[in-house]
């Protein structure tokens, strides 16, 4: 199909913000689409092997290491390497992971190509799914300790993969309906891709000038390529590169998409996903296990229950797929543990989200600029959210490395520099005239 898109190979040099090298890379992705498909199937086999085999292995002995125990190796690879650097890749390269490597994306598209080809129902197009799916998956993962146990990882990641294949088989024709509407990570990926310095740029004028009839590009994530102005939904698969001499892999300022977006280009749902999901719930999910407030809350409730002779919530008979239950590892959650985790993540994450949202709303009001809505201003926090998620996930990486007795003295300095760069990046995403108004207000 991709060989039919062009009558001859073309190297598109963007009029601004790009380099011939990037354009050639994009065109190479289009020409070698079959190689990308082969790579995706290799990733699928590797992914399913590491997901399923460790789930049926016994607990590793105390002297086991990442390099000599498959269960520990899979745990380190998934949560110490895979997910942290997938998040980092979104901020650096856009959604290349989705278009080139993601096993769920490849499976749902394959199933859709050979499936029932039904139209997408209205309920699936609900704009609240990205936030809802992210929050539910995050909380459920904490309840069953998805980072520590392969069975939990198989349930969540494997369940998501099966759901992606089923949705692909039923809906669309060679499309990624699951990725566009239901993937739990899609909302966060869409936000982080906005600050990627590399994207596929569309020149609408060049598109209009080319009046030749050409076969349409099969855009799996269901994008109207001609009017694409954001990297949020683009999976950066390269299939459209060079189409009508109007689509080019280009460089840009990481702040440009957010800084130049108009109010109409920013949806309330994605601003809420950023504030309450990527900042609020994600932060609370990373913090609860080390929080003294969590311990105080649990102790207070437990004392109250004991004083009133109510012991149901203190029992630990929940199945492992509902709450963490691994007696052999001395790791068992009571019903009270589960309740406190829910309260901490939903309550704490919600409170943090409300605080951030209030500050953003107030800043937008103080600016007194009708061209700057609170939704648009909220997107300036994307660098903070992305770095926060990366640092939170990287704590799992550091835990594994510490267990291997690898020196970590250099980590605090690096994390401090990352936070500083993040704050600078956040400032750059705010329009200059807004920063000037805030500065003048403080001077007055």
C-alpha cells in the first residue's frame, strides 16, 4: 500500500523548522514500512514472552539478581526501563513508540485489518475516556502491586492487550480505534507529544497545490492529515511522509505547539487529564507507599475500627487480583489497606489537581487576556507533568539498581538538574506577552 503512495521517491525539505536529514528519515520510514511491521512482530513476541513466562515462575530467592533470574529481569525491564523511557521518548520524539514499537497498537491494527469492520459507536468517542481509563488503571495497578508481581502485570498489561485486539477485531478497517479512544496511556502520551522537538509537519498550501489524484494514506490513528496541526494524535509511523510534497518530518521548538495554540485548539478534557491525571493522580500514586500521612490515616481508621469492635476491614482474605495477596512473600493487603490507598490516591490526587487548577484559573484571570483561556494556560504544565512521571517511574529503576549494589550517589544532582530544566521548559511554553504582564503586575 505504501509503495503506491508515491510515483517516485521525494525528499521534502520543509520551508521552516526542519532539516533535510529529518525529511530523509521520515521518507525512509515510509519506504521501509514492511521492516517496521517486522520489527513490531519481534517486539510483540518479546513482550508477550516477558509478560507471561515470569507470571508462572516461583518467587526469586533472596540472592537472586536481575541478570540471573528471569522474573527479576522482566520486572526490571518493564518497570525499570520500558515504561520510564517510553514516557521520555514521548517528550523527545513524539509518539514514535506508538507507531513503530507498541505491541498493542500493532495487534489492534492487525485485528482490525481482518475483523468485522463495524463503525465506531458514539459511546466510544466520549472525550472523557483518556482521563477515566488512566485513573482507573493507575489505581488498580497500585491495589494489586503491579510493579512488584508478574501476575499483576500480566493481568493489567495482558488484559489491556487482549482488549485492544478485541476492539480492533470489531471496529474499524485496518485502524487503531483502541489507541485513539480507549488506551489508558493515550491521554498522557498525547500531552507529552506536544513538547517533542520532532514532529510530522503538514504544509496545507503545498497540499492544495498538488491537484493530482493519489491514493489516500491509511492513517491508522484516524487523523485528518491535511489539517493536522498537533503531534498529539500522530503516531509518527512515517506512512504519510512526503505525501503530496506536504508532509515532512521536521524539527521545532519544544514550546512552539503549546505557545502558539489558540483557545479553540485546546480541549477542556485534555487540560483536565493533565491536571487531575498526569499531575494529581500520578503524583499520589507514586507517593502513597512512602507517605507518613498514609500511615497516620490507616492507623487512625484501624484504631477506630478496633474501638468499635468492627474487624471486617482488618481481614486479609481478598484474592490477589483484587488486592495484593502473596503470603509467601509476606506481602498481603487488608481491606483497610485497599480503602486507604483509594482514599489517598483519589483524595490526595484530587486535592492536588484542584489546587493546580485553581492556580491556573486565577493566573488566566489575572492576565485578563481573552486569547488565553485557563485550558490553554494549563498546557504550560506539560513539561512538569512529563518529568514528574518520568522521575516517579525512574525510582523503580533506582530501586533495582540499588538492589544490585550499584552506586547511586550521583542521582540527586541529576534529578535536581532535570527539575531545573523542567521549570525553564514550563516558562518557555507560556506566551511572552503573558509573562510580561505577570512581571509588570508584580513590579506594581
